[in-house]
């Protein structure tokens, strides 16, 4: 990699599950009204990147697809977006749809302390990190100076921990809001986290 590649990691806009505090995982919810406005504001914030040739990649889930298409539409571009299944949210298995209060406290504590812990029928943080590593490699192979990835909390946090070279469990001690932006620069010299959980573009959600 001879040039710096900018990886722009975007969490999808809000859904009804986000608003009610439910674990969403692979449940394929659409954006709610707030999330739709957030996606439009993301598009305004990233329009210049798209017009300058950024490639847009998204998770196969509807909330990510809707957000990605809003980003492309705001730029006036007719370019295609690409789907990469490895950017899908962590599979929470039987925890999908639950509030934290509905999960046994001891189980919740173990989950937070053990990156190898899998919810029944789901994935671990280590599992997600493995597929995100492959997805990042593919993003770098697209030949674009900027790659915008519309994804979810766990994959984005995994990308950040990989870029920083820190333990997967660090993800539990970070916050990532709906429609937030993280930026990572990757080059032959290594990786640099440039921005994390940026929501400055959402200062006026009435737009």
C-alpha cells in the first residue's frame, strides 16, 4: 500500500430498536423517522467524499443499506453501492430483541469480560474481529483513496480496535452513536485513528 487510504466508518441511522434500547443484531429493522433524517444529514456531510470518488460499501441489513443509499443520493451521484456481508452486525443469537435487563447479570458480566464469549446461537467479539479484518483488507483492495463503510456498532468497534492494535474487550468501553462517523487512515506505515463517534453533522436533525 503506497498511498494513504481513508476508511470512513459510518454507523447506520436510528431504528425503533435503537430508540427502545433493544439488542438488534441480525434483526432486519428499517430506519425510523429520526434515522431517515440522520441518514440524509450523513449524506450532506459526506457528499464531497462521494463526489471525489469514494467507494461506498454497506452491510446487507436494511438499516445500513438505507443509510448508504441516502449518502450516495445526497451527492447527486448515480454510482453503485457495494454489499459486503462481513460488515454485518454481530449475531447476538437468542439475545436479539432483548433489553439488557432481560439478560442474566452473571451472563452479561461474562460477556463483557470475555471476548470469546458467544451468546447462545450467536458470535463472539473475536468472531466479528476475524471477519472485519477480511472486510478491511477487501476495502483496501478497491483502489479508492476513500472507502465509506456503512455498518454497525460491533464491526465498527472491531475495525477501530484492529487499527489501534488493542484488545477486543476495549470495545465495551467505547460508545458509538447512531449515524456517527469514525475515520481511520491506513498506509504502509500503519494505521491512525483520526476521528471517533463524530456526530457534529447531526447538530440540526430538523433538516
